[in-house]
């Protein structure tokens, strides 16, 4: 892949007692970069490791078992946005380059899994772990903190504004477990660009990205961003 300049992203400390300063730092990071690192977020590292282990177990299953979990029919309450292809921003000829639909799990519809018992039996505690990751331990916990800080940086007097208007009653959260294929040894010397995922923007307001340390993620600078 073509070499790009390294970008030093802001680091946001969620444990800082100076909430106004933290809020302003988040605002500046969003305006100037669109990305930032979170530290001291309070999420248990052992639990995050457990989530990665469960993710790896799923992707190591035989293809036939993974295919059993594809969602084909959607009840009205499930948004099909969660399953759209994510393609390049401008290249209409390669919208599905190295990509496939991201079929999400909606925990309000557990009956989706009744026909997948054979696969789920191979993944004990998988669903409870992912439910906890979304609703209790990580996604909800950090998102609530960031939302409060965003309210502060917008100079609102009420830090509980989103909660009072019901915006957080049923959070619209998608969990996507990603596993991108690596390059073959024979491809390492090639100048041809290879994508695990082609350039895209994410759906929604905030994306929390937890990685296992494998490099390769690239972000486009705000001033160079084009729709």
C-alpha cells in the first residue's frame, strides 16, 4: 500500500477531574482530526481480552457454521443499515471491494438464534459476553461519558440532557466484530494497493474502535476529506 504520512492523534484522558478541559479537548479533536485515543476509560482489560478471545473463536469456526448466522429476513425493528456494504467514498466500480454485508445481532430479537443452535453450541458464553460488552461494560459506559462531555463542550447547562429526552433509553448500537484477511507473503513486495476494508465513513454519531494492536488502520485528515 502506498506510504502515507504519520498523524499524531490527540489522547483524551477520561479520568481527568477537569471535565471542561476534557470536553474542550474532545471538541478540538473532533474538529481537527475526527479521531482520538481514549485512555483511563475504566473498562476492565481482562474483559476486553475475553471479548477478543470470543471473537477469535467465532472467526476460527468452519465456514458452514458461520454461514448459519447470516440474517436474511429482518423484522421491522431491525435497521438494515446495520447490514449494508461499506464501500469507497467515490469509486462506484468497486463498492464491494473485499467486503461483505455486516450482519448484526439485535439483542431484542433472540429468536433469530433458534435456528442456529448447532453453531452457538460451539461458542459457549458467546452471546452473554457480547451483550455485556455492548450494554453494560464498554460501549454504553464510554458512550455515556463522551455524550456528557459533548454536552459540556456545547455549553449546555444540563449534563443529563440526552438522558432526559430519552435519547439513551434504547441505545441504537451496533457491535461489529472485524477480521480482515492479511497479505500473502507473495504480495508484500507488490505496489498494488490492497484493502482489508476500502475507504469509508461509519454510520452513526460515535465509533468506538478497540483493536488488538495489529497495525494498518488509516484515517483521513479532516482538511483532505471529500464526500
